[in-house]
């Protein structure tokens, strides 16, 4: 088990956790009003997307990993 | 559980105690009016310095072989002249200066939203100005105010100083824009809806986002230039894969909106002065207001029209040309609205009004040559010639600076309680107007005939028009000296103005001149547009302004 | 909104001045973030411009960035965004201790991200293919943008540390906690910028 594999595994697991948390928080906040809450919702959405991207990178779907 | 009672009033009812002591009142003041005057004074000092540089340029060009200064020094002089006039004179005067001084009064606010930030953005400004001028000591930038690489990468250390100075003054503008935007959005007096705001406020409202967004883009470009020069990070260095053309994109993405930063507040000043002295409601209030916003928006989409000769792909050139033409439409709407305002009015030819009318005429010329330049074939012919110099001076001197002078004559009573001398003022106007036209009109011909800008010597065939322009420029400088004499004389000896010498109807004229520290004894309620001269004033709550009554204390209604 | 979460002055009345100035500060802070966004956008434009300026990407002699470690490091930062969100939620609901723990977790994760960045930098600078910000346009754009972002994270960590100290000293009450809201906004902003930077540097 090399370092890169551990990193990928970490990215996948933590990516799932963070993604779920972000979208759950977004779901809970969906009806919140006020300027700052609208911004928070947008940011949570982007955060969730970021977590998904990291997850996909961990699964080697996107991004570049050297052979070996 | 019952909701607790509301105690102290909001911002409108909150009056800070006036600071005592010279330093707190006049140096590190938090009061927007004092800060506005500080901005104006500092900017006029830089205006004098940059004016001297301009005269050095014209003196050099008296003779085809130059000879007044060395060629390198000449390059430094016009670079610093341009940078100073844009960043240390016109922008601070129109936004930090008149903006601070007037628009919080016009919207019925007690101050801007963040007074402390306002003080900070003022104090950054003279410091960065000193930095800019200190670049002369270490070899000033030599690539003009645009500082195109690769020349700007090769110059002496002064170019790094230039980048740092402009970065700082950009930070100051960004903070001013942020401050003004929040103030206009949140601190208008009750009843002052967006479509009841005076047009000067609309001008500032359109400018503030430009200051905030475009100036940050400039900060990025300058930071990249700075680290390229100091740390060798090859953003613009073609030997390491960087791109000099990228600087042009980054720079003009700021600097084209900057053109509107320099003109939209002046539009606002003109829109205040014209109806006041024509004694007639402004024609097309909403058109003028919304066309400012349209100009501000489209201003972000035309930057590459400065780069038609820089190897831009043809399919990109065409949309930039078309959008540039489109900007002429809202600008034309303004010109027509101002002309229609004058039509049938009872015109008082005060100095402020003369400058405003002069503005309309000269800005139209500058605008029309702008449309010429937007056309790619024409631009290819005159790019980098004196035609550009003529165009930009018609817009920035005939436009912005005339606007500044109109504003000075118009609001000087509000600053000082005294009126500027009218005789000297009219002399100033006529000498300036004639001198300006004689200086810059011939440059159109010089440019079409092919005289390149930013050169220390030129072909002898251009000698006559250049000498003509140089002598005329001395006349212009003389006119500006008259203005300074007028200001200094009138501060002590001018006629006392009273609160409202012009019979104007916006809010700032309904309170004493100069206004009290807290601006309004009681924040007024607004019922309509300020321009309807046949109607009673659309304000309530101003009855005690001109009496000795104390201001309404916090919490009392 | 219950009375307990309203801003109160020293007499126990609703503080109207606070409500209005908070509104101003919120708007001002959001506009500050907008202009900060433009700063990043300009450098991102520069990066994309250089990337497409002809010689292919990455430039000759430079290896593509390895995504594995960056993915893990990104998740660390994104996780700190989630903990910050719950810090604010808990403060709003009056769970002060949980707020403090979430805040500390955010600081630890943020500092961890910075450590990871430092690790990645040393790899690039001292690794097989030497890349530093003066060596070419790849290094220039990568180190400038991620360095700028790292600077923002560092400022954020400092800010959150100040928040911890202030909260421990009882500066924020249930009605008046704009400092925490601003910190959360800033931290989310830093996270979201990283989503973009991660995508354009490692995934594109």
C-alpha cells in the first residue's frame, strides 16, 4: 500500500463525508432568508460540488495520476 | 415571550459628538465633508505638479529637435504626467472629492457608511502620490501611463515604485467605491427611492461598482507586473513563455471602465448644474440615470478596442467594435437630454453654467472622435498618433476637468460659505476654453498626418502646429492660475453665499453653508424628484435647519 | 426570531443602531468579498490566457500535477468549511461549547491544509522537475494563484484564532455576533475559491 493510494482513499472517504454534510446543510438551510443565508447556500452548494470533484479525483475519474 | 422595546434610534437618529481639536477635526477627520475637501486640495496639488509636467512636454515640443530635456527624461515626464492626471487628479477629485463632499448630503445621510474606512482611503492617497513622484529619484517609468511590457520590464527601479504606488491608490479607490455603494444602497433618507435620487448620486452609484471591481483587476495586473520585475515571475516576459499582450488585456480591462470612472461623476455634476441654471426640470431624468448604468455595464465589454493593433483575432475585433459603437447610444441620450434641458430654459450664465455648457460641447467632440476610433480601419490608421492624444484630452480635460471646474464653482459655496468671484471665474472659463481648443484641436490634424505620440523629437513638417499648440497651452495654464488665485482670494474675500446662492433644489442646498457636522438637524423625508422648479420643495422635516435649534438627539422623534 | 436572539443594548432593549450598522457591515463585507473575487478572477484569467498561448500545457519539461495528494488536501479544506458552517449554526442555537469545538476543528483543518500546501510546494521546488515561480509560466501562474490563496487561508486561520480568543472572553452574545458571521463568510469564500483553483490546476 503506497502513499498515493492512502491519499486517494482518504480523499474518497472524506469526500463522501464532506459532500453529504454540505448537501445536508444546504437542505436544512433551504428556506433560510436574509442576504448572508443566500450567500451561505450558494457557498455550500459549491462546497458540495468541490467535495464531489475531490471524490472523483480520488477515484481516478478526473485529473492526472502518474503510473506506478 | 414579548419582544423587548426598541430603545436607541437607528443610524439616522444617531449623532456622534463633534470631535474637538485641530487634528481630529481637520487632519484625521471622519467627517465626509472634510475628507472631500482634503481630497480636493490634495488632488489639486497633484494637478499643479502634473500640469507643470504637461508644460514641460509642450516646451520640449516647441522645437522639432526637442532640446528642452533629454529624450529619456521626456519619456519619464509624459509617463508621470499621464499617471498623475488619471489616478491622482481626475479619479480622486470626482469620486473621493466631490463624491464625499456632496452625495451623502444629497441622499440625506449623516455620513458615509464607514467613516473610518473613508479616512483610511483618503490617507492612502497622498502617500501613494508621494511614492509615484519619488519614482523620479530612481528612474521613473518610461512607457507612458499604460506601461506596456516589454519596455516596462526593462526600465529602472522606478517602474516598480510606479506599480506599487498605483496599486496603493487603487486600494484607496476600491475602498471608496465599496463605501459609496453601501452608503447609497442603505443610507438614503426616508422616501428617497432610487428614482428620486439626484442625478449626481446616480453618477456616483454607477461609478462605485466600477471603482470596486475594475480597480481590483488593475491591482492584479500591477501585482503581476511588480512580481515580474522584482522576482522575475515571467507573466509578461516572452523569453520565458509569458505574454506582453496579456498585460494589455489586464490593463485595459481596468482602464476602459476607468474612463467611465472619470466621466460618469462628471455627467452627474453636469446634470445638477444644467437644470439649476436653466431653471427647468432636467429632461429625461430616468434616461440619464439608467444610461449611466448602461454605460457602466457595457464599459466592461469593450476593453480590447484599445488593442486593435496588438494582434487580436479578427473575429474578436468585430464584436468589440460593435459594442463600442453601442456605448455611443447611452452617451448620446445624455447629450440630447442635456440639450433638451437647456431648450426653452431661463438660462443664467454663471461660471458653473458656462463650464457645464462647455462640457457638453467639448465632450461631444471627444465622444465623436471616440466613435471614429472604434472603427477598426480608422483606428489602424491613427493608433498611437496624436489623434489619440487629442481624443483623450477632449474627453478628460474637455469632459472630466470641465466637469470638475463646474463642480468647483457650483459647490464652492457649500464648502466654504462663500461664492467664487464671478469676474475671475468668467475670465478663467474663456481663457481655458479658448486655450484648450487651440491646444488640442490641431492635434487631430497632427495625428491624421501621422505624428506619433510619446516621442521627444519629430519631423519638421509638424513644427507649425506643434508650436501653435504649445503657445496655446501656456494660455490654458494661465487660465488655471487664475482659477487658483480665484479660490485663494475667495476663501477670504468672496461674497457670502448663504445656504442656497443658486436657488438649487437638491437637499444639500437646504441646509447651512458650510453644513453642520451632523449635516441635518432632523433627517428629512423625501416626496419627489428635486428638479421640478415650478413646485414647492419635495421635502419635509427641514423647517429647523436654518434656525438655531439644536439637532434632534438620538432616540427622540 | 425569539427575543433571546435579538441584539440588546445594556438596558435590555432592542438595539436599533446595532441592527442597522450590522446591515451596513454585512453589505460592505460581501462587497469586499466580491472585489477579492475579482482579484482571483484576474489571475485566473492570466493563467488561462498563458495556458492557451500556444506551446501546449503543461509547457515542455514540466510534468502534469499529480492529483492524489491534492485531492486529499482539498477535502481537508472543504471539511473545514463544513465544520465552520456548524460552528456558526451551533452559536446561533446557543450551544457555546460545541461552537468552540467546531471552531477549533476548523482552525486545525485550515492549518492542516496549509501544511499540505507547504508539502506540495517542497515537492515541486525540490522534486525531480524543478519548478519555481520564476522558472516559467507554469510556475508563475501556479505559485502566484495558490500562494495568494494560501495567504488568504493563513489570514483566515489568524482571524478564526482571534475569534476563539474573543469568544472565550465573551465578546459575542446571542444577538450580536457579526464577527462570527463575517468569519464564516470569509472562510466559505476561501473554500470556494479553492474549488475553482483545484479544478483548473489539477483537473483541467
